[in-house]
């Protein structure tokens, strides 16, 4: 890598890739366990999209880094401390309602971010983002519609998604926190994280209101994922995801 | 849309038209819009540009292998494949003839891709895809996700058949 700008871009691409890889892996855990067949298929489809997006972002990260690491090397041969995803996406799935609330909080942010990135000055990044944006549009439609159904559903479904919303809310601060990487890229390559917050709040609060749920108050916010400080859950997830590649490096079938 | 550089391009495209999409074999990979550019270089190598339909399309690797194999079988020994992302693939690239093939195959063809204003629209605003079997519009979308990334699941209340729709994107 040539300079601090390139290093920042590499870090930023890892963030984009890792968020989607980890969330995609979490969603894939639902495969065969969905509450109904259609949702089993839906969650697996969304997982596939996210892992595909991660592949493209990590591939680009490897090219920017210039050390010969491809997307598989980055996915399978980094430990938790080197992962750059936000903590929200590594949290266990919980019940279907909790999975959906986590997904909606992420999707509503991701679609806004990708919309900005597809118009960024970095051509390759913009191209990958433009494709991912189309997918994020139907992801947020899917998760948002489920928040409406469950929130404005039965007493039981309402209680469960409200609890999930309350418990996951302290993990949303990381979506908008900025550091040196963001400051180096702000403007030309990536939007300032905080610039997305008003639009995200508008989308989230609108759906929460229509779902007859209550938006939690802002309090303590977790942080650290962008710098490798993760919850204990990520290590377990990576162990499962990486065991095959690490046990049989270069395996093909 | 698809640029054809050089007089050999038509012959190369003809070779690639012989490759059906692995997941929707009613269409070939050229009419699906996956092949963006084919060029015979002065040094004899064939340069092919492809674009994925969806980020996680699991058929992409198979398609790339089949492109190389088909060109090799037609005497083009050196093939250079490149993946391009821009412009992003859209179902608007499907011709009317391709859409008719989908319908005949039992998959409702995609409508024009439109970007709705609301990120989470009202549930009642979902489009009713015409049934590919009886053409009734008395249908209901059951899920925006189907057996492959590119399809949604619908149900026809007129002929009581479930059917798939090629999603507009």
C-alpha cells in the first residue's frame, strides 16, 4: 500500500466486507430452521446476497492491500481481533423477531450507505455498491415488512420485537461513529458516518411507529468492533466458519 | 448495451448463445445480459467481460467455466475472463423475446424495474404479477424470495397454481 489514504481504503473495505460476511453467516444459521418455508428461503437468500457482497468488497480490499491476499484469505485466515465488523451483526440470532429487528436496523442503514457509495469517486467501489444497493432495497423491504407484521401483530409478537429493539438499540451507535479512517475518506470515497443518521432515524422511527412499537431512548452505546474489540460471540462464529478452510487449506471439491 | 468490437464478435456471440443459464435454462447467458463484451484480440486471445446478476449468484463460477469450455471447443484456446460491475445488471436488459421464453417456461417475466420512493412501502402496494399459466392478474405474492436469487413466489387464485416470477431489479 502506498500511503495512509490507501491504508484507510483497505480498512474501510474490510469494514464493508466484514459487516456483510458476519451477518450473512449469522443468517445462514437459520437455513433449515425458519419458522415457515418461505422465510427459511428468504433468510437464506438474504444471507447469500450478503456473503456475495462481502466477497466483492473483500476481493477489492485484497487488491488495494497488494499483499496477495484474496477474499478467501481475508475471510478464513483472520482472527476475531482482525475483524472490522460492528458488534450488532455478530450477536446471536435469538428468536425470529430478534433476527428481524437486527436485520431491519442494519438494512435501513446499509441501503442508505450503499446509495451514497454507488455515487462515490472510487469506480470499483461504486460498481460493487451499485449492485449491492439493488439488493439492499429488497432486504430492507423484507425486514421492514416483518417488523410491521410482528410489531402490529399479536401481544406475544409485539412483546418479543419490542424487547429485541430495546436490547439491540445500544448496538446502533457504532453505525454512525467516525474515526481516522472515516476522516481520511470523507467526501470523495465515503460519506461521513454521522451524515447518514438523520435519514436512518427517519426510516426506523417511521416503521417503528407504524408497527405500534416504541423507539428506545438513546443511552450507553457499545463500540469497538471497527477496531477489533468484539463480543465473545464472534470467536465462536468464526470458529465454525473457518474450521474447514483452516483444517484443509486450499481444499477443493 | 452489448458492445461488439470487431467482425469476429458475432461468431463469438453465437458460441456463447449456446450456453444456457444453469438456473434458468430457458434463457442463454447472452440474452440474460451476463455477457457484456466479447472481443478477439490481435494476438488471438478472446477477451470476455461478464457481470453477475446478483452479488451472491452461485452459478457464476459454473458459467465462467462453461464460457471457457465452449470457446476452447470452438478453437479459441486462450480466453481471458473479466468480471465487471458497472453498469449493474438489470432485468430491463431482457428483450421481449426473452420474456416470452420465460413465460412459456412457466416463469412470470419481470416488469420494468422501478425504484419505489418508500424504503418500506405499505404492504398493500405489492404488484400483482400476471399468472404465466392462465394470464389472470388475480394473483398474490407469497414471498419476494424463491428457489433462486432472481425469483419470487406467487400464487394464482384463478387457476390455483403457485408460480414463480423473475423479479424486476
